[in-house]
């Protein structure tokens, strides 16, 4: 609505009101301040911070299987083992114990795990048990220098020479399977309970020894471990019988 006042009259009235002490302009109707507060939108509830996704747990057996499958030769497999970081044994061992003997030999001996001497030398079967193994092989015309290839189920020494754990053998099995496939022996000798467990899925060397079986596509002869024979010399007769069976197999009998 127009007030009918010209600019100069309205300005004079405003100046008079300011002179009287007026500081705020008011509306024609009073304002309900409480109603204004009720009309104001409520602040949004704070959103919970998004929980970051949990990292996917690594399956060491799966990692081992991929690494082993990628190896195209024994040198590549050794490098893959050296780069495998999911086995705690590696952190306490001095050396990776990969193999010894003649790659491509007809006979592949698979032991259990390195001991102190093997850990220091970085080669399997170099202590007293290894010396006995060499004499056993020589008795049937074999040697690691000419016609035997040797490895272990575990490439690193367990602390205090304790027994291998099932989880450790499980994560090393893909490497062992690839090792056998790349070495291409005619037959395997499984030395001791844990070698039989890794290859055959069962233990009980006294029951298993002396009977041919098969694993990883190869004939397997389970035998007493040389370390056991050092403690139980009476069992050497049984070991000699098993060696003669190996020789007969190699000779085609």
C-alpha cells in the first residue's frame, strides 16, 4: 500500500525516528519467535563413518599353488620358494634347503625337513643321517652324484628340529608337487612318516614301508628315515629289503 508520502517527507520522518532513538524496523503484526524456532528444519543426524572394507585374508596354499605353477624349471621353482613369504619357518632358518644330487635322475628321494647341518649347508641330508643314506644308496649302485636327486617336504628347518606342522606341509605341498613334475624321476622314495603324509596323505611308516604305492603320478616306496635307523639299527634289515625292491624296480624286474 502506498503511504502518499513523497521521498523527502519519508526521509524526514525516518531521520526524526532515528533522532528519537529508534534502532529496529518493526512489522505491522508482531512476530512469534517461538513459532519461528519450531519451523526451522532440524539438523540432519550425523552419518556414521563408513567402515573401510576388511582386507581379504590371504590363503597361503593358494599363493603357493600360483607361484609353483608359474615355475617352468627347477631354477624358477627355487626362486619361487625363496620369494614365498607366508611360511614362518623361513624367518628362523639360515638357508633355503632346496635340493641336492642329479636333476633328472631316475630316483628322487624325499625326506622330511632340514636339520641343523642341512640348515647350515643349504643342502638336504648332509649330517649323520645323510651319510647313512649315501651308504644305503651305494649298496645298490646309486649315488647323489650320478643317479639320485634329493629334496625335502619342507625347505626350511623347523625350530629345535620339531615335527613339521600340518599347515606348513599344506602350504609347501604345491611346491613339492611341482618339484616332482619338473624333476621327472622314474620313482620316488618317501623317507619317514612326514614324507609319507605329504605324498600319500597317511602316516605309519612301520606299516607302510616295503609296499609300493603311487603318488603324484609316480611309483613310491616308503622307507624308514636314516635318522630313525641310527636310533634303531635293528631296522636296517628291513631298509635293506626295501632297497633291493627299489633296485629290482629300476632293473625292470
